[in-house]
């Protein structure tokens, strides 16, 4: 076992766009587990827009501070265990941070099933898949024949939301950046149409793509795309508010959507914010359904895997710029 623990440290908090020089590579000693703890070797580190949001202040977790190991979840392997329910070789999902090794309390960790590819434990069977499942089905409550729109449609969550909506018999319109992503979503993932938010007037394009209005909008981005969808909602429409990646990296918007109170009232809209932990008691049933869809070929899984711990900063910056299709992760070991 290596005697050195490589770590990516958040060297300074960004005041504008995230850049590589906000991070530095450091080395620390190999940690040792105490009673009730496990030593974990990170295998794949998850990259999510939320990584950037944590730099702005407290969310559903504590804010990050300069000088800390960059926070992040990972698929990790137990190397040493001082807890009865975990043994060396077990795989767990844990908040390891961006480093080779981490020691964590074992009380809230559980061994994951062994399946191939194991990367699916971070994508469709991880937070991305569960977020798509619960956000759409519990907050959006789509009905067969309705029109569902999802932003960041080529991302880890959006690509699954669109496919689940199709499984439920809905017409699905994605919002994504660039013609190539749009073609991919229609050709490979069954979307009925895609609006390119980089091509011009998104509000007008959504109106053309959804002439009868939007019944369910799954929002991953906030900002101008959220506003465009909001003003195209059908009566009794539902909005599932998952994230606001357009506002995580850089200056705050000059204004928010205007005319909201009257619009919500006249169209009788429902806006629901959520985090995936809200549905922990339904997790097993959701995973069983997701697995059945994957096994039958009805749900396709897109993964974007980058090699090397040292590439984590650039990989996160690229994710915020929309480089990825599907779930982005970094292979560490």
C-alpha cells in the first residue's frame, strides 16, 4: 500500500469563474482507521455541479473553506476495517473528498452490490439516477401523454429524466447546448425534440417545440432557461427544481424571472424543490425499478470517465462548461 496520500486541496475560494489555480495538489500521510472506522481507497470520484455550489456557502452541507481537501463523493473500496459490518474489498459510496485515501466512520456506510460495470453505482444506481427518478416521478408527477421538458438534458441527471419520462408515455423535449448534443439525445436516447439554448431565443424555441405548453419542467440550470420554461408552462404545470448550475460559476444574474407571482396564480403552477435524501425510505424500490429498465434496454446509461486524480480540477471546470454527456467521473484507481 502506498505510504503517501495524494490530495487535491481547494487552495482559494473563487470569486468569479472557477479556474485550475484555485486548486493545488498536495501529499499527506496515509491515514489509519480507529475503532468503528474504515480506511477507504477511492476508485471513482463523482463530479457534480453541486461541487461548485459548495464553494459559495452552506447548502444541504457545510460550506467549503480555503485550505480544505476538496469535497466530493466517491465509489471507494474498503482497505482496512475496524467495523464489523464492512470488510476489505467491500465497495461503498462515501464522502471521501478528492484524495487517494480517506478514513471515515463506518456507521453510515453500507456495502454496495457487486455489479458490472461498477461505474453504474455512481451513475444510474447512484445519486444521479435516484435524483432523476424521484425528482421526475415524485415532484413532477408526469402523466402519459403530457409534455415534459428537462434542462441540461445531456447531463447525468437530465439524460435519465428524459428517458424515464418516455418510459412513462410522455412527449419529451430537452434543452441542451449545441446541435451535436441535440442530435445525440434524439437519436440515442429517444427525445422527441431538443432546444439549443445557445442558438437564440430559448423562450420562442420552447413555445414552438411545446405548442400546447409544458406540463412538467425538470430544472437543472435556473437562470434564463428556467425563465423561458416558466413562461411556457401549461395550466396546472409542475416544476421540479433540482439545481441552478447557470448561477454557480461566475457573477450573480442581474435579475431573476419577473412576473412570477401572477403567472403562478393564473396558471395554478406548482414549484417543488428537493434533494435526493428526501426519499431515502423509497430508495430500494427505486433502484429495483431502475435496474429493471436498464436490464431490459429501456434505459440507456451515458458515462463520461476521465483518468487521473490530478485531472479533477479541469474535469469539474469542463463539466460546468457543459463538456460532458452523461455522468462525469474521474477514475483514481
